[in-house]
C-alpha cells in the first residue's frame, strides 16, 4: 500500500490510467488476481474514485484477455466512463479546495490533509556565512586556485571563486487554537504538519490560546492523525480563551530573542479576537516586527468579502503586519505558499 501511494503521488491521481497501472504494478503479485483487480478498479472508477468511497451495487465484469497488458486497451475497455469520471474527480477536488474549513466534515478534512501534503512551502532565502564554490563569486578560493595551478606546473591560468551560499529562512507558525478558531484549528494544524515535515525548511510551530505551547516535536510524527493527536494532547488550553498579546510576549521573551525569530518569517494564524489589552498586543507586535524578517497574519475571517479588521486585537496588530491574507480554505493557503518566496 505504501508503494502504491508513492506511485500515485509520482503520477497523476486524477488520471484513471495512471491509477490503474500504479495499482496493478504495486498491488497485484499473481496473474490469477488480475481479474479481481480489474473488477475492483471498475467499481472504483464507476463511483468517482476517492479514499473514503463506498462501493455499492454490482457492475459488469471486465473480460480477462491479453489486451489487458496495453494501457490503450484499458482505456478502450473502460470506455467514456473513465474520462467522465476524471472530470468529476477533478471538479470535486476543486470544490474541496474552495470550501471553508469550518464547513468541512471530518472525512473532507482527512481528504484535505492529503492535498495539503502536496503543498511545497518555499520561504525566502538569505545568504549564509559559509561559502561555496561559484563561478561568479566575490571571495577568492585559494585552495582550488592552487590545486588548478599544480595541473599547469604552477602557472595561475584560472582563478577560482567562492560565494556565500543561499539558505532558506526559518519559518515560525503561531496557531490560534482558542474557542473562536474551533472551525479552523484542525485544518491549520494539518497545514503546519505539512510544513514541519519538510526537511529542507527549518520550521517551528507553536499553539496558543491563553498560553503558548511548542508543538514542533509532536508534529514530526510521520502520520498526520498521530501527529495531530500528540499536538492536541500537548496543548492544555485547546478551544479555550484568547490572549494573543500574552502569547506573543511569551514567544518573544522565551524564544524570539534567543534567535528563533531573528531573520525568520513569522506566520500568525488567528482571527484577531483579543480578550486581553490591545495596547499590550501592539507593543509585543512591535517587538516581534523588529526581530523577524517578515510578519504574516493569516485571518480566516478575511475570506468574507464584507470583513473589515475592526476588532480591537486585529486593529492593534495590523500596523506591524507585513502581509495580511486569508486562511479559510485550501486555496487561500496555496496563495500563502506562493507569496512566501517573494517576501525578500
């Protein structure tokens, strides 16, 4: 099953032919099982496909002939049903991408977790202190220059250079898990799990309601359900009150000043409904903006065209925010992932 999942991820999951041959290569080990696999695949394709699909009714069986060894024969045998089903699968995925997280069922949130796993967050880069060989560098590479000169009997025919290598900036996610964010907390935590699983990007994840809790270690679990369960068990104030100012103060005091926020891209996912002092929130946001490279605020309420940032907490924090985006559905999170590389 793991090999089949990896094969489908490498191909086009919306292409019935790709799914058929990936499943046949990974799930069938005996020739006598080909007929059973063809019948199961025909039921899957006839119902629109999907992880949580239920097979009902009996569909016509596929003939077991030598033509099953050719991809074109599979498409001819399945007929126009495959092409029509492919359109329904793509249309269903597009509808799911634009559906608000608060309106999604648990099954739809599970399907969204698989779509979020394909998101590739690319934060802006910075120049590291370490250097690497480069044809257009500004620092002379004496070792490589002397090594090349030894090949020409000591004549310096070509000089080598080094340049400071680019490194991705650290990504810090601060997720609001208070009661007002109950409809979005799970989906945003799934998004944070996808970001934390990216090994090439240094990522830190915190949850806050009335207090700040680091869940980076809990989200390193390979399975999303286990990671979310461990994170939920770690956070003791899940779906409680909201004190954004106190959470930002704790992050700056305990983590930000030590280097975690310096030069990082800090993403705050919250609706901005502050129950504490808005003046304290503004003071802490000012400190955070001086430490971080960029501050991004993701507000699910912004998905409503009638929304205006009139809440006390949101109005106090907005002057110190570089980018203010929505985060109510998967499409808005994809927009966020596209914006990150441009935050130079």
